[in-house]
C-alpha cells in the first residue's frame, strides 16, 4: 500500500513495469495454465483453433517464451556501471553498488569515494570515447538524457533510464536500479528507511500553521546584490519537499519549474520564510552568515523582518537523490523548530547553517 504523506502527495507508487522480457515470462505462465486446462478438457477447444495455422502460432509463441526465459536467465547483474548524473551516482552508492561504478560525471562528488572514479564528461556533454573505453555493461541515465540515450543505443550499449523530477520519481529510480543490478532487497530497505523518516517528519508537523516559503535555488552571489535569482516553482521536487516539511510554496505560478525573479518580485511575494540554497562556499567568497545578511536589502519582506532567512550549504538540497530526506528533515526543523524540541520526534536530524 502506498503511504500518503500529505494531502495530494503519495510518497510511493506502484512499481514501474518490469523488464520487457518478463512480459513474455508472464505469457509463458498463462500459456502453460491454458494448455493444462485444455489437456484436461479437450472439448473446450473451439473448432476454429484446431487447424494447422493456429498450431503454428502456438509453436512460435512457445519458442519465443523459451528464448525470453533463456535471455533473462543469462543476463547477469552488471559489474561495470557508468552513472551520468550525480543523483544516480548517489543512488548506486546508497545501494552498496559503489564498487561496481567505473565511470561518473565531473559533477559526481558524493560520496567522497565517487570523486576518485574515472570521469566521462559532464551532465550534458558526456565523453562517448571515454564511456566506450570503460567497457560498461550498464549506463544509468536520467529521462532528460534523451539525446545521450539515443547515441548510446546506437553504439549498442545497455542503458537504464530513470525519472528524477519528484520524490516518487526518486523512489522509482532507486527501485529500478536495484532491480537492474540485482539489489532488490537493498532497494526495499533503502526505500523503507526513507519512508519511515518522511512519516516521522509528517507526524511532527501535522496540524501546525503552514508558513509561506520561498526557496532560492540559485542567484548571483558575487555581486553582493540580490540579482539573478531562481526560485522553486510548483512543479515537482521542491514543492513536495516544502509541503511535507509543513510549509506552503510562496511561488504562485505553475508554468515554470524554476522561475527567475527580481528583488521586487520577492517583495511582492512577501514570504514568511526564505531558504537560500548554496551548493558550496568557495574560499574567499564569503560565509553563510554574510550570504544571509545580503537579504537585509529587503527589510520590508516578512521573512527578513522576522529573522527567518536561512542559508543552507550543501548539495544534498540541490540533487533529487536519496539525500532528499536530509534536506526535508532540515527544512522541517527550520519551519517548525517547536515541533522538534526534546524527544517528541525522531525526525529532523539535519542542521541549519
């Protein structure tokens, strides 16, 4: 049964349809059962199905089923995996498959062991020569890698495409990778842990007032001004995280996933809480406290007036991978600190800046 975490949100959904070859396996079971019944009750066979043409069709189906079973049985779990996204790299390591990963993108830096793995280009500019040289038996892609997938399939390389736009997608991706790599039990255990921690957050914030939250996922930090800001829209990952953490997304539109806004736009939105996400603090580029003080320029905004601007440093909040749970717990603590005092909840182990 799927676990419903918040109104309109289903954390987990039925599994994606299995590998296409398994359909033939199910067909084999159906044919086997049908033949058993017909052997026991030959009078049930319609006269029009007794001719040589239909016999040939049954024979071909039977041969196809046996071939499918042989192909499925002969396919071993992959031993040389390439991951073309930081989020899928994290999933592979979370499933205990890090020792099978032979290639990653230049952006794959978590866990730390991933940084030492051979790089095969970037997210949008993979090195096909580098990929081929590693002799992979599985390449894990995102659904947005359409062109890359086409090129790899032309090269007759095995690929696995996983979704990444929502929390449900993250769960589906983990399950699909686990199935493809022979780690179904590991995937089930990981998903169970993610679900339990999410449920703990939802219990803690249930029934509390929901502040309006603006999540800034990127801006021009070097200028010292609030320019070039992109915020989380109402499509997908961040909108769900905000809702699960007990907030309301301050972004009104549903047209863009990450709309760009000006300082005047933030003033018009007037959020109760501002979450400023920074992937990392580069040396000499300031501190989280300095980044937070830049928002003082918007003193008329409720979040600034009430001291509810929070800077979160770390890519766990910027990647739709298994560490989304850390960001969720961290955000819930920032929105509802009173819900996590003492020992009334096991959620929210993340820390703010």
